[in-house]
């Protein structure tokens, strides 16, 4: 599997990750090498095997829908980059 | 300063020294050696002395528990309330965790003393500790070599005697491989045995916390504090936790140990193979029955692992967006710019590679070919182990194909770095427990032997390792750090 620089730009956009233009070629090489390694998976026919997502084949435990956490907004906002009146500030989203 | 945890417990119990005194000794040793080794991202000296004073008070009142007053280091990806939790990343360089991980809470309740937070590959992604925003860690046995990763700081700190024990996490070998490279003992428990709450997620279906120490006996004591059902972790196990220390004496007479032929094939340094053979002979003398087994899908574990790990990491790391905590770029023009530049500036090269691959593998049209396929192979790898455990009690092999390599030797080739994990990652895919213990040296660098147990048989692993350590002294060797 070989990727092109345009693929890297697309994937980086999907991941909301800025990649420097002059680093794109390195990513093309590195990611193509990793995908070649990954392509070894196709040596085996696994079409009849059920996928395994939890290693113990366990399912997610559910709990009663009750409030178990206290409101710690002030504490959490102490480490936020930009807050105002109890809100997190971001650049304008809607004109 | 090569006291074991057990020896420290005894010294504290008999009054040979106080927790404050032993803590001061370790802090002094950290001040002396950390500049060269770089094991710690943060040293929490004041907090440590406060906790030590408290531990001494608790002990004076006659309320000491098994680990009261024992100093310990924590990998910098366990959230610690009020203390920076960086995960080795620029994006969390300013992150003061607002709560404690369950593991930290359990150690605090047990009265241990936190010396500091240890260095690691960024977000636990790496096998050499070179992917840290805070610089690489030196292997105490040879400062030009890596300590392994991702929990390299924890392993090196224990090896160098900067802490008697440390916590780590293991997603693909991140406890066992650095334990092997640094000549210490480390155990990765069964998936779900130790709570993941507050342990910053890399790949949620693979991540598992565990301890590093100088011996299996010490690891038993530490794991006792860590292993517990936690309702705050949705994949935490409700299985009862046995008394690990009480089980250490069960011996290995009559134990059936399997050697996977794939773990001794091409790619293994023949000198490591020789060291492992000698250790196997010791186990035979102790009464173990050794037989060859096969784990036929071993070769598939690397591609399978990297798809699963990268897919899950790309999803988990989407939370780092520069909005609620962590690094935010200067003057974002819009929300997308804020996300992209905060993440682009905050993450290092390897984390970016993994996020990109994971995003690609999960993107429309590729999910079945990559993630689903990997999950199918994951079951085949698990099934291999399950059939093996029909005929053996434990599986044994080398922890790594090579001893610790030189700093910089593999940084230009991510794939060659990934191949280092060949013997360790299949356990994470299968969710099985494994441990590494020192069994010799090659070129003056430690060799680790890996023991693999059946689900929730941590007690069996620890007992087998303990039996070996009763008749060997590799775990007692210490690196010759100047002064």
C-alpha cells in the first residue's frame, strides 16, 4: 500500500492535525512502510472468524442511571486555556 | 540503596529508619543521578516528605498497613490530583490533573510515598523512551543505550535504585520490555485486573497497569495494592483477588511449561537464546516439565496489534483539542485552526504517525480491510494461546529479540522499532498476564525472560518467578553507577 501526499493531507484533515508541508514527504514514506507491514494481515483468510474487540470477550457493564459525580466545574476550569463566566471560550463558530 | 520493598517494609517495622529518613535518602539519590538518567519528569520532594511524615504518624499510632511509608515512583500517565500529569507530551505539559487515578488512590490509601512522576514515551507510544517531550532516558547499565519503553523512566529508576518500586502501563510490552532492558522484574496483569480509571488511555482494549520492582516477591506486594474491581472502569474485572504473597511458595515442581517454537526462531539474538536456555535448565532442576508448543499466528501479531492500537489511539487522542485543558495554539483564527494547530504543536512525530494511521484505518471504506480484519486475527491469536493452555500451565520465552539498543539506533525507522515487540504484543491482544524477570547478561546489558500465564493466573506467574529468584541472583545485580 503506497500513499500519496494528497492522502496524507486528507487524513491529517480528518484527524484535525496540522502537518507542516515540508514534513509531508516523510509521512508519505513512514506511513506507506507501516501500511506495508499491516498488509501482512492479508496472508491469512479470516473471513469465517468472529471479530474480537474485548480480549476477554466481555461486554460493557451497565450501571443504574444515577448521579454519582459532584459538580467540580470551578476546579476543572482552573486548568482550561480560556474560560469566561463558567464557559470554555473558543473562536466564534456561528456568524 | 538497592533495598527491596520487603526490606524497606522490615526496616520501617523494626524502626531501623523512618519513612522520612528513607524518603530523604531516595530524594538525595534522585538529585544525584537523575540529571544523567532523566528517569523523572517531575520530582515531588515536598509532597513526598509530607506523605512520609504522615506515614510515620500512622505507624506510630499502630495503624501501619503492608506498604505504609514505602517510597514509590509513578509513571507520568497516572493522573495525580494537583500534580502535573504530562504523559511525556507537550500537549499536557501544563496539565495539573484534577483527580487521582484509581491506582494512585489505592497507593495513597496504602500509605505509600510518591517520589515523583517518571519519564515515558509520549502517550506510551514507543519502545525506547526516545519519544518523550522531556528527552530520552538513559539505561543505567550503559548510559548510551535506551531503557526500553514506554515505561522506560519507571524501569530505569528501579534499576538505578532511585526508587524501590514504580508503576507502569503495558499496551504492547511497555512494562515487560523496559523491565527486560533494565534488569528488573515487572508484571503486566490480565486485562481488567488493574483499574484503568485515571490512567490516560492509549488503546483501551489493550492498556493495563502493573508494577516494577527488584523481585517477584516485591511485585506480589505491589500488585496486591493495585489489583481490585473498580466500578469506574467499565472493563474492570470482578474476579476475586487472591493473596499473591501467600501464593509465592507454591513452587514449580510438576509445573508444565511450554516453549513456543516461534519465540526461538529467526530474529532472536542467539546469545539471548543461550541465556534463556540456561534459565530453562534451572527451572528443569526445580522440577518443571518443559515441552515445546506452537503459537502459529505469532507473526501476525505485529500487524494486527498496530492496526488495533493505532485505531484506538486515534479515537482516544481526539479528546486533546486545546479547548478544555492542555496546550492551545496562539491566536487561532477559527475553531478548526484551533484544533489543528493545538494538536499539531502539542503532539510529537510518533504520536502523529499513529493518529494518522489509525484515522486512515477507521475512515470510510477502509474499516473492514483494517480494523475488522485485525479484530478477526486478534481472535485467532487468542485461540492459539487458549489451545496452548490446554496442555501447559505457563508459557516461557525471551522478552525481547535483542538487548537494549543504542539511543538513536532505530529512530529513523518506525517499523524496525515495532518489530522489537514481537514477543510481548500478542499477550495484550489476547488479554493474558505476563511478566519479565532478569536471567543474565549479553554485552553487559540485562536479558529478560518472559513468563506468560493463563487468564487471572498472576499468582502462578509470580510463584514461578519467585522460585527461580530463590536459586539465582540476576535480580540482585545492580548497575555500577559512578558513586
